[in-house]
């Protein structure tokens, strides 16, 4: 693990030292640091040189409850476009309700017992409702039950979960940041 982290740090140092080519459009968004923007430029240049569709990557480091979570993911756009997107449905569906997001938010702070998770759903929710949502989150590969009555986020799922949440906050209704320009119309209004 330390060897992989050291290699990643060396790669990031190399990418940070590369200057963006002249004439490159500003791809910056609120909250995007220079290292991330340098990485985007690297992927852009790599795609242009290699004639590929590009690369989508995510990663992060989180320090929660005395544990360190490090993760990176990288996928070629051509591979993503050719993939069976329905394979992601179980995970996305498991996250697709306010109740399940509330449970994930509670579990992001560390392992929780049934009573704490019931509180996260509110007094209106039944025990059956709680367990239904917990089963769906387990089915989606996001949480596990290390012992009876206690649940936690799967370690390998934390950074991807936070990346999905970040992306949803960036593209969702009312998201802060730069609005996309309207697509060009084929005819001009009279």
C-alpha cells in the first residue's frame, strides 16, 4: 500500500510540474485545485496524442474515525461507453433515496448500531423500513454488517461514494458553479 501511495505521489508531482499548453481553455470549476486541473490537461493531451476518447478519473483521501481511506479510479472513456451500464444499477439504485443517503451519511462517520441508524431515518420510520434500506445498501456493495446489529461503509466504497456524491452535487439542480452554455441551435429564431 505504501509503495502504491509513493508511486501515486511521484506521478502527481510530475503532473503538477507540467504546464498547461498555450491556448488550452480554462476547465477550472469551483473547488478544483491546480493539481486536479493539471491532471485533466494531462488526460486531454494523452487522448489527443493517442486518438482515444479520453480518460475519466477520480480519487481522494479521507480521514474518518481514526482511519485513512485512499482510493483512485481511472477508466478509459471508450471502455465506459462500451460497458454495460446496467451493471452499475444496483449500486446507483441502492443510493437512490433520501432515506438511504441519510443512512450513508450516518455511516460515513463510522460504524453505527441499529438504534443510531433508526435515529438517522427519523421517528416516522419503522424497524422494517430501516432493515429494507440496509439490505438495499448491502446489495449495492456499499455497506456491510461486521457483527450483529452493527453496520459500516465498506472501506473500498467510501471514496467512490464520496466521488459520486460530489459529482451529483456538481451537476444537480441548483448546483453552484458555472452554467453550461445552451447547445447551439440549428436555426436562429426570427
